[in-house]
C-alpha cells in the first residue's frame, strides 16, 4: 500500500501530530503503524524547509545521510551496550528500520516548528528556536529508545546523552566525509545501490514489517469479544514498552473475557508490585496461586515473596522464597530476595549465603540472560558487603 493513498497519508500525518501532543504514546504508534518511506520523505521536506532560510546551507539531503548512516547506527550500538540487549549485529538487523523510522519522524516533528518561524523571526530568535528544536529531537529519541528496546529511563537517557559522540566524530572528519556523503546522495549511486543491494535493504526492514503485521493481526483478533489471548498478547507488547496504562487495560480485558486467564492475572500482579500497589499485587498473586501454584516455572512464588517483602511481611516472604529457591536454585533475583528476607529476620549468615549464591548464579548465567541478572548481582554484592 502506498503511503500516498489518502487514508494512509492521513494516518501518517496523525502519527506525526501525536509527537507534539503525546510523544511517548506516539512513538509506540509509529512503531506499530509508521511508514519508513513517509518518515524519510517528511524528514527531507522538513529539512528543505529549514534549509531555504539557512546560511550557509549544507544540502537538505545531508542531515538524512548523517541520520541514517551515523546517528541511528550509533544509537543502536549504544542501546545494545548500555541496555545489554545482545550482539550489536543482531540488534542492528532487528531494529534499524524501526529506529530509523522513529528518528526520521522525530526529526520532522522537531524541524517543522523551526522552519515555520525561521522566515519570520529575527536571526537571534531563530537561532534559539533551532536550539530548542535540537533539544526536542533528543527528547523524542529518548522516548523512541525507551519504547523500542523496553529499557529503563536511566539507560535511555544515557544513550541519548552519548549519542552526540558519533556525530561529533563525523563533524571532526567533515571535510572528507562531506565529499563521501555527497557522493552517496548522487542519484546514480543510489540507483546502483538499490539495484545491487535492494534485497539486503529489504531484508533489513523485514523484522519491522513482520512486527507491524503481527500487531495488526492481534488488533484484528482482539475485536472478537471472546479472544482473551489476543488481549493478553497486546498487553505484553505494551508492558515491554513500559506503557503500563495500556498494558493494564489489555490484561484486564483478557481477565474479563476469561477469569481463568492466569497469565494476565500474573502480569497484572507484577505491574501492581512494580508500581507500589502491594495490596493489589498480592490479591492478583493469590488468584494465580489458587489457579496454578507452579505458574510460570514457579515464578509466582518469587513474585509473591517479593510482594510480601515490600509489604514488610518478612516471615511470609521467607516462606514463599524458600519454596521458590528450592525449585529454582540458580535464579539470582529469587536468591537476592530470599537474602533480603533473611536479613530482615536477623539471619545474617543465611542472608550472606543467599547473596553469594545470587552473585555466582548471575556470573554463570547464559550471556543472553545477563541483561536481566546484572541488576541482582550488583544488589547482592552491595548487601553482602554491608554484612561482611
């Protein structure tokens, strides 16, 4: 479907407008329904509008070359390293198209107000507006990183704070690179690149298209008032993006359709615990225990223990976590929580043992798990140091 079709064009413009009103939610919508072609053309148009009033000019195509060749790969690499997402190559292949689409839409949203005022405002005011546009672009990239990769706000802020490094390197080498980028932007080079590399470029965007297709299928299935699983799967997508309000709505819809939807009850309890609503979390976890006391490889016991720990019910926490660590003796999170419960009950020796076991379990975990275990290893080392 062409992005020039009136309905699709209207939807893309709506997504762009959302970046000015609800940027966090809009970034999720761009990932679900955004068009990379529209994003690129819109960004080129916005850059051209800014360039018409700029002196000196660098060429309206140049920022998109830098964005696609330097900035987006740099953000992907930083996200993979700081967020412990796995190999940079795998992250690049999976997420480049999605991040480029988000970045191009962010560039358009940041540039259009600057372009609109650039012709009317005095030079010093226009310079201030340009600086504000640059800061807003970084804010939008923050939301894009946090939403796309599901990382915390601290990691997303760190990625944005360091994202200037590859751009600074390009600025330092701008003389030779400007010639190279200008050569890359030549229509003849682009034509030959598409002819010889079109298959590879298409493959680069396949993960993005597959993700969007899956989302559309789930949305279509969710229309069925009896399909609890579709609501649950959509809830997982929003939960991974840290869009908790929408995730809760989807999980609650799944439970309303099927009260035996244990997975949705479990996730509602986890979100409630993360948000500090401990009584709500415990209520959800009790439902899960009644339905399946070994749910999710017994992780329900760990979550229940962590909720009791947060509520100050340390003996209840010890009981649940003892059951869990007997069943899952190499989970750093469960061991760390168990150590905290024992420490609160005055069992310093037992707490130290659990903390040391948590550190060892994290150290020997598979590489793909270390993104999730590093936090508990650091906490266990800190707590063990206090008891030394």
